[in-house]
């Protein structure tokens, strides 16, 4: 462990700390993307049902109550819940995009849109001060995310498949992540640093649960969720099979751990920077999806030749450069 003796070393250590936490979170998230693709293709084909189950499991945050959860005020709780609900709707659109296109293309596209939106939110509304190196780093990350997303030369059908869902998802993710950042800062202003993470995480998780319940307002989603729980057809019973449940809970463990680490990184470094290095997960997704394609080509269908790999390696270099620049 590095021992810090002055403010400059302390700042450097804390900066590297949020980067390390973010990288671990995004690695776990890449495993979630792979499991998402498998479950949506084979086990739980309805995005609304999948998002609903994900939301309900967030009720596990109730176990945090004895560990310092506070009632701040009504407006704080309301804002936290709204941002959590937005996150669930972002998941719905993300899962719809995954159904339409390859995970190695959807994830980078959604991530790039999220980065751009979060960046502009921070600059326009949250008054973030971002230096020239950070701008250059963001450019590299966005360029790397774009390059890793699409085959060159660009194919119109490949480019637009699920594009609207990806755009909606990315924008909503950015709003929710920026909102989470705002919630943490608001709690810090009221109570100081103690309990920032637990309280911000708890109240936004309650929002996730409420977001899942809000899906029932939409008639189509309500019918799909009801059939998943009570339906007697074979395809509905498959939603409740032991294999599906095991894969789903494994995915939730990865996702929950990733979410905790991501939120902790947001507390430490801010939403703009945490989201800006999210492009690294695209390299993880690419590698994992390619390996999975060898055994499950019907699910993933990743076909990479020499020039494909050259393009992806170039993107990873851009991503690595971006990570280096945003750390300053």
C-alpha cells in the first residue's frame, strides 16, 4: 500500500484508486453483458421481464438500513428514487437493443452515447471544471468506443439496427449516473463524508425497485411480466427454470458488485470521469463475446478476421490513451 505524506501524493493515490475501482466494476459488468445476451436469447426473451426481475432484486438494499441509512428529507429521497427509476428504463431500452444487435456493438454504442451525454450534462448543468487533457482523453475514449463498435466500411443496416433503443438507453443512463453523482454530493453537503456511499446507494436502489414497479403501468409490459410469473406455456415456464434462476442470480451477483463499485467510484472521482473510462469494458466484452462465439455461434455470432482485429486493437489503444489522460 502506498503511504501518502503530502497533498499531491494523496491526490494522485485517490485518483488511481477510483480508476482501479472503476476498472474492476467494468470487468464484472462485461460478464453481465455476456450473461444478458444468453438470457435474453434463450431464457428470458422479454426485455421488460428481465428488467423487472433485475429491479426487484435491488430490494436487497434494505439490509443496509442498520448500517447508517438516514432520512435526509423528502426532496432528497424523491430525487434519488427518480434517478433510480430512470436507470431501470435505461435497462429496458438497453435490453431491447441487445435483442436487435450483437452485444459487442450495442455495449460500445450505448457507452459512447452515455459518455457524451454525461459530459454535456456535467459541463452545462453541474459546472464541472474539466481541463484540456481531460477533453482530449474524452475524445480518445469516444473515438475508441466508436471504432470498437462498428465494422469498417460502415454498413447502414448494421449501423442502424437497434440504434434508437441504444440512443434512448445511453441518454437515460447518463441522466441516472449524473443524478447519482448529484445525490452523493448533496448528501455530502448536508452530513459530510460519513455515510455518503451507503445512503446514496440505498435511496437510488429504492428507486430501482420503484422503476420495476412502474413497468407495470405499461399494458404490454404488465402482460409480459404476468405471463412470466403465472404463465403455464412452456416458454413461460422456462423463465422460472432452475437453470434460468441460477444464471440470473449469477448475473445479479456480478451486476450488484459492479454497481456497488461503480457508485463508489462515482463518489471518489465523479460521474463524468467514471463514465468516461467505461470504454475499457468494450475490450472486455469483445474478448469474451469472441470466445463465447466459438461455442455458441447461434447466440453471439462474432466473426473477426485480421482487419477486424486490427480495428479493435486500434480502438483499445485509443481507449488506453483516454484512460491515461482522464486520470490527470
